[in-house]
C-alpha cells in the first residue's frame, strides 16, 4: 500500500500543495496555531496512510515540547519542513533522518 503526503499549516501554505494534488491536509489559521497546531500534528502523525508530513519551518515554534519531540523523532511518517533557510537543520538532515544515511558524507 502506498502512503500519502500530508501538509499542515495556514491555508496560504497548504493551498499550493492541494492544487498539486495533495489530498491530506490540516488548515490551521495563523491566529489559531498556538491553540490548534499540536492537535493537527498529532492527528496527522497517527494517520497510517501518511508517509510524509510537510510543514513550514516557522510553525515548529508554535508546537508544544511534546508535539515537537514527536515530529522530530518520527521515522514514519517523516517530517519535512520548508522555508527555514540554511539555519533550520536543512534538507540534508531531513533526508538523513528519513533514510538513515548521509548521502553527502565525504570520505
């Protein structure tokens, strides 16, 4: 069985993914992120049909400690954050966490 991509964030963030065909999403308006983002993340992590969770890097600051630890430690689904620039842990670390090896490691 194939797994799906899910996107979590503001309606502005999720709309592009939805237009590209992502069917699983959680819209959390910016003004409600402190209250509702944790629940949206936990629902998505508990969905067995989801293999990749996409969030904006800035939204990580709205998560409680428990929710942040859950997404950062999750192997399946794997979390991919976008929009954070080079200082956010980077895509290299996300790929390493997802597949278990560093593809860019130099000998």
